[in-house]
């Protein structure tokens, strides 16, 4: 659930992938890829 929230914030431009906490990076990455937004995965 937190991964989905972070992914939505990244997709809306409010947060960046680099701001995601370490423990959530992989689940957020998966959500972004599944949503077709892999270009937003930038460290």
C-alpha cells in the first residue's frame, strides 16, 4: 500500500524515486514498471 502511494506521488511529480525510503524502493519500482512509468525510475 505504501509502495502504491509513493508511486502515485512520483507519477504526479510531487516526489522523485530518489526520495523513496530504501525498504520501499523495489516495491515502488515494480508499481512504476507495471504502470508503464519506468522512465520515472531515476536514482
